[in-house]
């Protein structure tokens, strides 16, 4: 996966993030647009099985459903996404919630 195809990327000033949508469009979110970031686990149910994976959930003001990224979407870079999004939330005083 090339750098410009990352699911989540913080800008140089750590004041906004760029998110890759399901349709392949890059959307920029300023820190003031984000209500809360949650990091935890997510259960993916398939026909006869269930898989538990890690997730990052970003709640955006004015949007009913949160943006969800799971480890299955980008296995290789997910730990880096968690570190960056945690720093981003801390630097911009965005509530960061850990879900067990």
C-alpha cells in the first residue's frame, strides 16, 4: 500500500486528518469537526463464524454514523494508525476512549 493510499493520515501540523472513504475518496477532517475517537474491538460476523478485530472509530459532528476502520482493512499499518490517531487526539484535546 502506497503512502497516498493510507486509510488515515495526519497532516504535518497535527491539526487535521485525511481519511480514505469506502468509495476511494480522500476527506480532510479538521480537529474541530471531530467529537470523539474510540479505539477498541469489533466483531465481524460471517456466515458461520465470528472474528474479533481491533477498530478505530471516529465520531464526526453532524454525521450520524461514525467512521470505522478495522485491522482487517490494513493489517500492516494498523498499529501505526493507532499511534498517530492517539497523538492527534491528545494534541488537539479530543476525547480518546478505549473500548474493552
